[in-house]
């Protein structure tokens, strides 16, 4: 690895810029942006965040069980939705990339032949939209699974009431998950459907007008998805008959604090990272300026950077504070609930 000290002694890893493994990784991330984001989110939700929550001192153990179970449930549902929806969409787009003449009309091919950046922006937007569109069912299933996880994984050997939160109206519609193939085989029919979006002149013009801002597409879609997830989860948590009433308030406040602080700090960290690595990005572009896959590599970087930053901030740093404050909002949840019931 070659390290050269350039302007103001900022490091440039010139050897990394053209490393085949790095470039291949960036291309893979660009082709599987949504799945990569969900995979990172699953690691953070299922492993990192529960570990952080368990280590927060001076907080109610029962609340921490629910916070951890909520995180794990969210990670599981995000992964299932990614496999059921995001992965087929990504493979369908990859199919279009490999066989553009079979799916794209003449005007589209001409428009994007010299403007691959706009094409990458449009396809990346389609990929990221899958997470947004599955937010509401994802929230519903997350809340439904939460009590089961608390009972089975966070209560140790203590015998609890047999809880089956997945028995709800319409549950049979979701039973098909165990029949879904996660191999990601190319779906020609789905490719045809997505190609109609790409062939749409309105969407093409939208892509051309906004392609210059493609560094923000993953971050923008992540924020929109988080807001929708928060709204839906708050509603379903309040309505749930399986979650203990005295745990709902701290659980909702924990979600609100986590989401709002995650969006704020995530954006601040991401903007700082973009400015801090501007010289490195310029060096990367210069080193690969003759590589025809450069737009794809840049697309991968623009997915990698905000995804990793949001994961570390949201699942690694923020739970330290949100767990504590959400717990203190309802310091004695059992007594508060009993008082509330007696007053009514």
C-alpha cells in the first residue's frame, strides 16, 4: 500500500484506489445497495445495539429487555423484507444492466449512453425505495414479534406465559416467508416491470436534474424510511395487546429519541466525513478516470459511507444515551401505570 502525503499532510492511499479487491467490493455494494444497507442494519440491530443497551448502568432491567428485543425484532424484519423484496429488485436491475437492449427502449439507451451517472442515480433510487415502501408492514411485524423475543430470549429460564404475538389478522399472508427462495435468481418479469420505470421520460428527466446530488440519495432515503418506521411503530406499539402497558411509554420514547438523534447525528457525521475525505475522493477519481466502471465505484462509495456511519452512530453510540433517558422518563413504570389506572 502506498501512502503519499499531499496537501496539508492529508493521507492519500494511492494503492487502495486501484486495488482490485476494493474496486470489486465497491461495485458489489453499488449493485446491492439496499441489501448492503439492510445487512449492516441487521448487524447493528441484532448484535451491536443489544450489547450496548445491556451495558448501560442505572437503568431498569425490564426496560432494557424490551429495548433490546425491539432492536432485535427490527433487525430480523428488515432482513426478511430485504430478502423478500430488496434482493429480487436488485437482481432485476442487475439483469437490466447486463442486457440493456432486451429491456430498455432506443430513447432510453441514447439518453443514458453518455450519462451513466443519471442512470445509476435512477436505479439506485429504485433500489432504496424498496426499503421505504416496506416500512409499514415492517413496523407491524416488528411490534408483533417483540413480546415473543422478550419471552424467549430475554427472560432467561424464568417461566412466562406462552405468547404467540404472530397470531393476528392477516398473519397467513406472511406465512409464505418460509417458502421464499433467497437465492436471488433473475426475474425477467420483474426486470420488465422495472424497465418501464427506467424508460419513463419523466423519471429520466428527474434523474438528470438530480444526479449531481446522488451523494445524498442513500442518506435521504434512510431518513425518510426511519421517519415512516417511527410513525408506524409508535402507532402499533400503542395498539398492541401483547406488550405490557407499563412498558409502552419508555419503549416509544426510546424509539423517538433513537430515531431523531440518529438522523441528526448521522447527517452531521456524514457531512463531516464527506468534507474530511474530499481530497481522498478526488485522488480516487483521478486514479480511476480511465476506468469505465468509475461511476459504479462512486455509487458504491456513496452507499458505503453513509451506511457505515449511520450504523455506528445509530446502533453503537446513541443507545448509550437514549436507553438512559428513555428509562428515566418513566422511572417507575409499574407504579405509574397502577396510579394511572386507579385515577381512571
